[in-house]
């Protein structure tokens, strides 16, 4: 009996490691700079159709396929309750320090075709004079229950005044692996070039 159990575990173990996510989200983000500070990061999430249906079923109490103000506030409350401890899957470092004070603002939940979309901002309010190194952003669920897809063109971008010189690049960060070392996140870095 023990031998049979051992064989089953050995055979199934790789499948446990490769268990797939249950929620799929398309993500794009935009860093917003003013003349004096990194103001915020704007996020746009689009959920897969099955998740969208489930969320709408839960929150659209009047059944009109639109989340009104009170329904959106309830969705936001649940979103914060479930995801704030995970920092909303946002992995942000500034000057090699992890940014952990993830506070949401301007939250909107809307239907885009048949999919639910969340729009929200993360306030940073960091003076440019205090940005001494790179700003790095990656978006992923280390437990692999949620798969976040970065939009090819819009996934990582920035908006800044012409007077601020920025060097930006997108890459796979092989130094950060998650989900038992099976996956490596796509990462975006921004560096302010002082001339």
C-alpha cells in the first residue's frame, strides 16, 4: 500500500508543480511623472470572460450588466480585502527598496465587451530628487493562482515632461523566480538620467 502511494505521489508531483492558474488578467500600466515627482502608476486590468461572469454575477445586483456606483464600491471593498495583503500582485522597487505602501485610488470597474475591467491608480508621490537608482516593476502572482499577462505594447510605459530624461527597458528577470522556481516575471525598469 505504501509503495503504491509513493508511486502515485512521484507520478503526480510534477502535475502539482505545474498546476495552472484559475484567473487570467491582461495588464497594462503607466508611470506618471510631473516636473518634480513620480506621481503615480495607472493600472488597467482586464479579466478573462469566465472570471468576469462570476464577478458580475456576484456584484451586479440589479442584473443590468453594469456595475453602478454602489456595486463598484462593494467590488472595490472585496478586491482590497482579498488582494491588499498580496499588494495587488504589484512588485515595485525604488532605489533597491521594496515599495510596500500600495494604496489604490480612482478605482473603476467597467465592462469592456464581455470582460470586466478594473482601472486604478497607485499613488507614489516621490520627489524626483530622491530617485537615485532604478525603478523596477513586475506584476505576478507568486502562488500562480492568477496569471497576469502583460500587454505587448501598452503593458509597461511612462508619461513624463520633455525636460526629464528617462531610460526604460523591458526584460525577463531571471534573478527572480517564483512558483517553485518554474517561472520568471517580465520586468520593467526606469532610470532617470541626470545630465
